[in-house]
């Protein structure tokens, strides 16, 4: 039997089925045995642990959400815990998986035709084909819905793409990149599967990143990239359709944020029991215990919120503002938590070898991507007031 995560203080994992718990236990053993020992080194070298992609595939992490690719029937909650467990060990690998499995596969599953699903879902679930998702541009992050400048021009049976993308995860080694571009005929945003390498397509790694260094992000340039009509996502007609993908993946990032907080909390707890000052472990001091209690309360409140969010997804009741609230709240809690935990480790908290610094730094990117804290709060604000503050 798989033990519940100690940081799951209210025992939420106990509501998973025995099969789900067993699968989660196998995934945790892999993460702790194979990923944890190398995570700091990959982060330090700013490299992705791509050699572990086949292991993620074997363990059924890719495509677990979809009937055509899942290894066994499972719940939204199970998949959410998988994201948390990966982030708890390595937020960068969680992002690599999230881009491929979340953004990439969800785009095909939600936006693709039956033929497109038949072509891509199996190979992506097996990790034979790796996906990326290109929405953000150098000039447009928060305002992609209205500002997206990359163009798609129809030319007979094909499309010609022109523009630039920024921050695109996995794009340096992905086999396909979903590029979101504005149709020059009707001004609507559409999705295109660009099979890479492609003529006119370049992806350059963004160097000197100081957060999520173990995942590679790219600047992409598209110069007259030709995509056949059969590689346009057939069930996406506008940004509204794309927003369905983002709603689902945003909920996953909320769980990723909890995982980042859990990773930091566990490291801080272990450190506080070993570090002796004034003749006693620092864990014995009230101020340290208060920080640990605050960290675990933040984690517990975040899990409770997201457990209900996962249920709502299963019930078809999850709207944009629900996942926006969860993403904003859990990332805010995460930011406070990793800072408290870093503080517990004193000076060693800023150095990779003590298990804290990576989580502390990685939290910043998780706070910002998939909609910044501000934008997600404004989506909630719109739902509360009926007034959009960001048009
Ligand atoms: P901006 O939009 O320029 O925002 C800057 C600041 O202004 C923020 O604090 C924001 O909240 C605030 N702001 C903006 N507008 C308003 C407003 N109306 N009211 C109040 N405040 C406002 N994108 C992809 O497409 N694919 C990926 O794979 C991908 N991976 C990423 C990985 C990493 C590590 C990072 C850092 C980013 C990634 N992104 C990806 C991009 C990410 O989604 C954007 O960074 C994010 O949407 C914010 O956009 P921006 O960075 O351009 O910030």
C-alpha cells in the first residue's frame, strides 16, 4: 500500500481508488529514485532531463486524461496528484510534462478532428512524439487574446504562418509545436500543428533563465512556414475554443504550485530537525514551528480548494473563473510558503545543495505563467462584478 504524503495533512489522497493510489506510488518511487538525485544538476546546467521521458510514458503519465490513451480509468483528482508529485520533486520536469501532456495533448484532444487525434494521441502518450505549445509572443503575454500578431494566411490547401513566439517550453527539441495564429481572412485565432524541423521555423533556447532552469524555453521565429490544412486544428475556430484548453491546464498549474510548496516544506522540515543553533535543533524553536505550521496550512488550504476544483471538472461545472481563482490562490500561497521555507534554511537556503533554493527560484515562473497572478485575479473580478477590468 502506498503511504499518504506526509504533507497531505488532512489525508486527501485517501479518497483515491486503490488502483490510483498504487499508480501514484509507482510514480513517486520513480520520481524519488530516478529524478530527485539528478534534479539539481540538470537545473544547474540548465538542461532538461529528456532521457526520462520514456519512463514518464511507461508509468502512464502522458495521456492519462483521455479514453484513447489512458492506461486505466482514473479521476481528475488522480491526475492532479500526479502533477503535484512531479512538482514536489522537480518543478522543471513538471513543466516539461505539463507542456507536452497538458498543453500539447489537450490541444489535440480538445481541438483536433478524429483523424488528428488518431494520428497524434498514441505516439504522444508513448512519448515517441513530444509536443510544445506556442501562444505567447515577444510583444504579447497577458493580452494574447486581443493582441496576438502571428498571422496565418490561407493559400489553397495550405496556410502560411509568419510571426514570433516567446517562452515556448520544449520547443528546442519538440517534434511538433502547436502554433496559435490569427487568420488574416476572418481575424480569428486558429491552431496549427507545425511538424518540426520545418522550413522557415527556428527555435532558439532562452539562456540565463533563473527560474525553472531544468526546462528549456525558446524564442521562435516563423518565416513563411507552410502548414497543410489537414494540420490545422479542425475544431478550433476562435480564441474562445483555445480558452477551453487553458482552463483545463490552468487547473493543473494550480496543483503544480502546491507541489512546489510541498517540496520546499519537506526540505525545510528536514533541515530544521538537523540544524543545531544555541545547542538545540532549530525545529525546537517556536518561531520555526510557526513558519512550518503556516507552510503546511497554506498547502492544506490549497489542496482543499483544488480537490473541489477537480470534482467540478469531473462534473462539467468548472468555469474559467474557477480555475483562475485556484491558480492565483495556490501560487500566492506557494510564494509565501517557499519564502518561509527558504528562511528556515538560513544562508544554506539560497544554495542548491540544501534542497530549498531550486523551489524558491522555480516558484517565480509558476507564479507568472498560465496567466499571471494579476490576470487570474482579474478574471475572478470579472466574474464577481460583471465588469472586465482588462479590456
Ligand atoms: P506581461 O503580460 O507583459 O505582464 C507583465 C506584468 O503586467 C504582469 O505582472 C502582469 O500581471 C501585469 N499586467 C498585464 N496586463 C495587466 C492588466 N490589464 N492589469 C493589471 N496588470 C497587468 N507561453 C506559451 O505560449 N507557451 C509556453 O510553453 C510557455 N512557457 C512558459 C514558461 C516560462 C518559464 C515562462 C516564464 C513563461 C512561459 N510562457 C509560455 C509565457 C507565459 O504564459 C507569460 O509569461 C505570461 O502569460 C505573462 O506574459 P508576459 O511575461 O509577457 O508578461
